[in-house]
C-alpha cells in the first residue's frame, strides 16, 4: 500500500458519468488527517504511520494520550489509525493528508464497522430455513432445530450456527473505484456501498488487488 487516509461516511447518492449513466456512490469526508507517529524498522520492526482524524477537546483525552500528542506536537485527535505503507520516507510527523492523495480512477480498499443489529436468531443471522408450519410443527418454526449431539459427546460442536450477536464487526471491502474527488471540501465519491452507518469512521487505502 502506498496511500491511506481516515474518513467519515456521509451517505449515499448518485452521479452521472461521461456517457450519462447513473453511478451509485458513497460520499466520504476524507481527512484532513495529521501524521501523529512514524514507525520505522529500526525502532519498531516495521514501517508504518499513525494518522489522526477529527479534533477533540483536550479535556476528553487521557493523560497517556495527551503525552502522545504532545510528543508529536499536534492537537488531540478523536480517531487514530495505523497504516503500513511500502514507503514512508517522504512522510513526517505533523504532515497533513487530504482527500487529494487519491484521484478519480484509483482502486481502493475500505475498512469499516458494520451496522450493529443486536441479538438475532438463526434465520436472520445465518439465513437458515424455517420449518413448515403444518400439523405438529408447534411454536418452533423459527428455532435452530436439533443440536445433533446425544449422550456422546454430549456437547454442541464448535462452529454450530446458533443465535447470537449480529453486526458491529470489522468489515473490509476490496477493489472499489474512486469516481470523484473534491479536494476543496475533502470529499471522495466511491462507487457502490461501503460498511458502516452514516457518520461512522472508515479507513481508505490502496487496493491490494489493483
């Protein structure tokens, strides 16, 4: 990866390309991001940069974080993310990255947190089939069904698709296309949908498939 930036999902809309076709896009407010820390092979064993996004009051920052930002001589940031880049020699602590690090036509990967949907049953969580509501089914048409274990081994095997927490997990979508970049307003229009609800934080980087 050569480029990366942190952004906030604004929402979805549609734009028209040169041929007049409608293109569904997700608009992301990308940056400005500040380089808070630079990691090198000598000091950390690998090369990476830590970017900060979104201003936050110093009152809401913990003492260790205050020291971290003071060492870099940058204002406290709400979100910190690390990007492992192939070459960080041109980047220094305090540098500011904006949406124009990407251009229309670039292929990118987007990492975000999916919408949390709370506790869900097997049908909603795993796309399971329901029972036929005929004679004898009873009030269990949406239940998980048999666990498949009797006295031996008298336990449920790992990996069994059971009810549980759905969503609110890290999701990566690869090889998306940048349709338009508005450098003045720090906006990036990405073709298609990206993970997360409106206002959620996403990380954008060069696609490993490009």
